[in-house]
């Protein structure tokens, strides 16, 4: 690797994180300097509406290793990670969120583990989920069990997007033709040698979470439809079940009719129509999701668009220019 390229790239996707940025930089700056290696802190601004980009630009004036990449619009957490994988230059790459729930101090342990055990992936795994609510713990456990069955690989439980990967993994991920990838499934699926480092997750240092229940549900649904055709097979089995139920209802109706005990009414009709209709709508919905994915893939629209990279155009955006650019975007 050329000497001009850093040993470590730390990729941080951000969306409206101005409240936590001062604390994040205060902890991250001395930590990375203390590693004793060359590095870059690559901030991916995912179309923030607040002063996130301006604050990063201001900090970069006295921190040459800090690099800002701004996406033209909000593209989502996984898309921002994809942008980081495309733009990072390091021999190793660490992904971490800005909320400081994943402690930056663990980065040194991730790097040491990768080197000592000669592995390409080191997952940061939560050792304790007691701070989460019961519904969140339960749904997380269900998610990882389901993904293990669908992907066919052992996915580390309680491992999110806090991980270290080698350049081999970065190149392999960037070489995949698919869009809308889910990193916590793609990276285990590749099958590179891996290890784990346990840590205790903290509370968010400042601001509010951007990953609400609807986004978590969308991530789970994308994980299933992106990695498996099982829902299509489920639709087939549900259709078969609906047909069997219909046959049973018809046979029952004929038996009652022949026995002369038929009673005019609508209960059985409504029940049959309701069950079969529900199954048909569910099957159509599942088929529609896959058709939508095919349609989006055929359009070949990029998952994200980069509007600015401070490495490629240093000095083009001064602090005041960054503020003005944000104000223009918000209009």
C-alpha cells in the first residue's frame, strides 16, 4: 500500500448530529492520535439538515486527518456506509456511529485482534443488552435467528454495524453488483476469517436516535428480501393452504346440503372469502416487493450521489461556504 494512504480509515455516517459532534470529536481525536498509526476519520454526511457539515469543516481546519464526504441527499444509513466503503483508503476500515453508544476506545482492541489473530473481520459484539427494552431485545433476537436461517451463515448475535474489516473485505464488498446491501448480512456471507470483541454499549451521548421502529422494520424486511427467496416460497405454501381450506369448506357445504341441514346464512361465506382474500393479498404483497426490487434494479439508479469530498477538493469549502451551502440545500 502506498505510503500516502493511511493504515486505518474510520467511517462515520452522520445525519443531523450537530448536538453530539463536539463530544464525539473530543473523544475521537486523542484516541486516534494515540494509536500511533496513520489514519483518516471519514465523516459521511448523509444529507443533514442541521450544521453537521459546517461543524465538521470547522474541525478539519485544525485536524488534517478529518475528511468530509457530503451526499447530495439523505440516502439512508446503509447507503452512507456504502459511500464510506467506496471512499475509504485505509488498509483497515472501521465503521462506527457518531452517537457514542459504541465506545471509540474499542477501536484499538478491534485493530489489535485483527493483527494478532490474522483475521479480515472483527465484529464488535454487545456483551449486555439490559439497557434495551424487552420488545427491542426480543425483536433483535428474532431478527438474528431468522437471518442465520436465511443467509445460511453464522451471523454474530448482538453485532450491529460496529466492526473492523481489512482491505480484502472492502474490495470484495465494493465488487458486489447489488444495490441496497445490508452490511451486517453481506460481510458474514462473504466468509472471510473473523473474530469478535465484546463491549458494553452506552447510552446516546446527545441528540435523539434517527433509527426509529419503522426504519428497523424496513431494515429487517430489506434483509429478508435481499438475501432469500423464502417469502416467495411462503406465498406458494400459503396459496396451497388457501386452496386446501377452500376445498374443506366446499366439502363441508356439500355434506350439509346433502344431509338436508343447510341453513341460509352468510357466516361460512364471509369466513371463506375473508381467509382466502387475506392469503391472496399477502401473496400479492410479497410478489410486489420482489417485482419492485427488479424494477429498481433495472433502472440502475445510484444508491447515493456524492456532492463534495474534502480530500478531492481541499479548500474549496471554507467554514462560511459550508454554512451557506447547507442553507441553500435547506431552501
